[in-house]
């Protein structure tokens, strides 16, 4: 694995990498190398923002601490995305994979600003031929009709209706990372269960109302377009983290993991 562009020395991403490179960030399991102890989500774009960050309608979440740095969705306004990334000293050139959940403007609009020739872009099969061609001229395009393994601990659900979600294996179970969950969160949770118990749900949940599905999870992190944000936050107050740009969520120890 080679890095084309490394973040500035001392930056957040640089610190994750140097810790990872020295060994304590991963462990050996019977099934192979698992980068589970340091896997962390950094919200780069959301309808809400922490002080010092900008909010905008859309979603972008960076997954760091694994063998590859993965960006899930890119928001709408690429300049806003870059400004939020700049505040965290994250260089777009350090992103190995970009996974786009579905072809809605608030999830793909920022793509040109973070694309580079070394990136792999994983899109659901609902992307139009024209959009696929545009992306393929600037990066390596992967169309994910079926579930796809991105790297250790990170895979896609395959396309359901127009959308795909990301599954993160955190050691103790699966975390579902959703863009809008238009096909229904339950669909993505069912796919995740084929790989292990679901221990967390993160992302946009749109019109989701089946709150019972969230019962017993270690992490409930709704954001972006989630209409039932308040009911979810009050019912799951011990496990809920409402997303906001600038928020970091450590996935270690979920599901009784390492
Ligand atoms: Zn949508
Ligand atoms: Zn959306």
C-alpha cells in the first residue's frame, strides 16, 4: 500500500497514520488482519455543524484508521466540504476511496473538488451512464450492483433501489453507514446481519419511523435528512450521537469489540 499524498505532519490524519504504522492500530485475527481499534468516523458535511465548522444540506463522512482512507458521500457544495476538511488539515489527495450512496445532488455535488486520479470511486448501479462516464474520466470508477469489499473492515451493501450503504466491521459487529436510507434502513440492516450482528447505525435516515429497529444498538447516530431526529434522540439518549460537521465518532469497543 502506498500513499500518494500524505497529510501535513502533525495533522489529525497524519497522527492516525503514524499510530497505525507503528502497530497498535490493528490486530491479527483468525480471519486475517482487522483494523478495528482505531476505526473512526469524522463528519465533514452535514445539515448541522459544530462551532468552527460550516453546515450545509448534505452528508460526507470520512472513515479513518483502516488500511485505506474512505470518504462516504461528498455533500453538495464542494468548496464548503474543502473548507471543513481544511479545518481538520485533511488533504483530499489522501483519500483512497470515495463511496457514493446514491445520485442525489446533496450526496454527490462536492465530488469534483475531492476527485483525483489515484482515487477509486464506488457508485451504485443507479448512476446514469453519463454520470459514470464523467467520473471515469477523472478517477477509477467501480459500479457496485452487488456488495463490494473495499478494504479490511469496509464493504458496501450492493445497490438497493437507487442506493447503497457502507458496512463497517468494528470487531464486535457491523455498523451501517447510510446516506439517506431511501429503500428503508431495515434493508441495509438485513444485509449487514449476513456478516454479523448490527451494533450501530450512522447517517441520514430520511423518513425512517421504525424506531424499534434501533433498540439494543451501541451507537445510534442520525443526521442529515433524518426527520425523526428528536424522537430518536430522546428515546435512545444513552446511545445517540446526533451528527454534525466536525464531529468525530470512535468506533472502537462497539459491540464489546477490542
Ligand atoms: Zn437522497
Ligand atoms: Zn440526502
